[in-house]
C-alpha cells in the first residue's frame, strides 16, 4: 500500500487515531498514538521522535533521541480498541541522520535473512514456534523490605477439589492436563477466541490444546513461516493471548516456570531451510533422513547453545524450567523423538516436504527478533565450518539418557545451569553473531549490561524458601 491509498482509507472510515508501534529490547510492543491529521508525507520523511534512553537498553541518556517511521506494508487495525484505530509497525531511525538504527530488533532479523541469502546456503528459513502459557484466575505478588510472596490460582487447579466439585466436575489431576476435553478443558472457548484474533491479524494456526500442566496450561501451534514474519507473529500472539485473557477476567503468563512443581512453558522452535523451493535439510537414508547440511546446521546450534541461551532463555526464571525432569531439554544432544534432547527430529515429519527439526530449549521470555536470528546464525556457522554433531559428542542418543550410568551421563554436554553462566558464555562466544553485520557489539553489550542488572537484583532478593530452610539455624 502507498501513503495516498492509506490516507484515503483513513478518511473514508473516519479514523482519528493511528498507533505507531515498535518492538523494544525485550520483545514487547510499545507505541505512540498520533492524530490522523499528522499522518502525512512529513511523518514518512521525518518520523515521530521518542526518547530511546527511556526504552531499556536502547540508548544512553546523553544520546537518546530516535524516531519512528511507519512501515506502510505493516498496516492493520488494532483489534483490542473500542474505536477503530489504524496501526503500523515502525522502523526505528537515528534522529539526526534518519539512518537505520542498527540495533532495532526488527532490523536485526532482516539482516539475518539477508545474510543467509548472501551465503547461498539457502534462500528461505522457516520457523514454527510452539506457544505454551498458563491462564490463571487470580494472581497476587508483592515484594518489600520485610516481606515477599506470590499467590496464583486457577479454577482448573488440582488444589481446588471442593470448589470445582460444586460446579459438577473435578479438576485435572497433577500433570494430567495433556489434550483434555470439555468440561475439564475449562478454557477451550478462550483459546478459540485467541485463534480468531490471530486469524484477524493474518496469523494461521495448526492446532491448539490443553497442555500437561493441570492448572490451566495451554498450547497453540502454528505452521512453518518465513523467519521474519514468524518473529513478528510471535510478538503479536503474545499480545493477543494477554489481551484475550484480560477480556475474560484471566491472567495469561508465558513465564517459563510459574509453578515450582508443575510443567514449565517453552517456545519449542521447528526449523527448516529451503533453497529454490526444496527442503535442504532432507537427505534420504541419513539419520532421521537428515542431509549433511541439516546435520551441520544442528551441530552449529548445539556447539553455540550455551551462548545462544542468553538470547533464547533470557531470564533467571528460564533456568528454573531447564532442570532434569518435566521433559526439560537440558542436555545438548540431538535425537529422533527424544523429548529430553535439546534438538528433536519429530518421527512424524521425516518426508522430503515435512522434514524439520525442533529446537526445544527456547522459551517465550525471549525477543524473537534476536533469538530467531541468533539460532539461524549458529546454524549457518555450523554449515560453514562443517560442525558434525556426532563427532563433537552431541549424539544422536535415542535411549532414555537417564538410564545411563552417572559416569556416562556426565559425558553429555549440558546447557548453562543459570542465566549468569549463559551471559558469560555469550561474552566468550559471539563472533558468529557478527558475521554479515547482523548483530553489533553495541547490541551484545547492551544486552549483557541490561540482563546483568536483573541478576544483581536477584542476588539481593530473599526467597521465602530461605526462611523455611535457614531461619531456625
């Protein structure tokens, strides 16, 4: 669409407000709303200024000015406004020169796709994330100088036996939520509402269902989509889920581990590369029908996974999901069908058209405009350097690895034990991200600095469990 057509549409439909949206360092949508009268040639040339220093990690106070310039191709209607509001996803530019802000998350993903094409390894990279989240009916948390607590509740919670009995059904048993049907799947209609909003915004879904976590854990899967759109859809889907939950008096969370003894929520990413329309991960007769390029791509991801986890699992809570048990992908190996592997080749997708692999480590605290390109860059590095996952000790292991002896188990490499280790790994291993100018040193520095502040906050915090264990010592 061009500016003239959009202006005619705005005037015809009586739209008075226009949202200029952008994605911040953490992958959250932010926006400024302008009058339709301001939407003209000048805004396309000069943009709308904002203070980058007030957006975590973007800029220092001494040089904070940035501008938003609407991307006309991103036009859509804000689905959760009572009035009709036009929305655009914006490019972030430098305030003085109008040059592209190199650390704009959207721009990082664009550069990664361009770099892939320049390598001539492939011309298309496809991602299909799996969205896992909880819906709570009540949430309360507070932290002060002399107290700390959190409380969450779900009408599906197995602890609410008496309350649910009065409604005519029992709650789902602990860890028994997978693919439950009505009436146990209490929020089926909420998921239906979510996918209807997704459809409205041009986002398809494959299927949705109740997940393992009995206290209302859910999952929505989407088809393989070109990486840039998959990243943008990821931001929108989280936005939709949270807004639909709020409309239904619920609280949605993509927090990796909201309940200590229930299933965690990941963002498993199915990945496929194509060249001239052909799936280049396919190699008939190889392990899982994987080609050598497919194996090397996996090798690159597993090799760089400790550093990658600083982008794919960027929170202290992320590593409370990544513990043995709960089907958590804590070990750096690949396998056919093994859900404890960091990378799994689904048994049901080994035909030439469908073959892909699933990277199971990421979670939805990530910024997909950073995490997806980082995964791609690690895979490309594996192809360029011919990193063989088998020769580097990354499997394949198709048995239950927890049946191995302790000595054998120790030989299998693992992800970092905590977020601090992940950031240290990124400090040491980041050269592969700079190829093609995709990531910049300033972005890596901003990321590590910003996230290190979170870790420092946890160091000073006192957990209630510490009182239980040590108060009477």
